C-alpha cells in the first residue's frame, strides 16, 4: 500500500507543478504581449524581462521532478 502512495504522491507533485508552471507562463506571456502592443518602443526591454521570468517559472517544475524522484527512490 505504501508503494502505491509513493507513486501517487510523485505523480501529483509533478502534475501540479506542470499545471502551475503552464498557467504562470501563460499569464507572463499574455501580459508581455499586451504591454508590447501598448508600447512598441519598449518591446526589447519587455522581451528580455519576460525571458528571465519564464526561466524562473520553469525552475519550479524541474524542482518538483527532483522531489518526485526523491519520493520514489528514497
């Protein structure tokens, strides 16, 4: 029974992190595109800031996968 709970908790951790990261990336990209449409002259600055934000958001599911592996194999 505990083996099943390990698999279930690892799957929930990875799935929730992927869902949250995709929602966060969508919000960041949407707001960046809206800002570029309003002020096209600041598009370069907004784009570089967006890439930094998306990179930080993508770190969350990577850490969740590491935690899921720790749950499975420890």
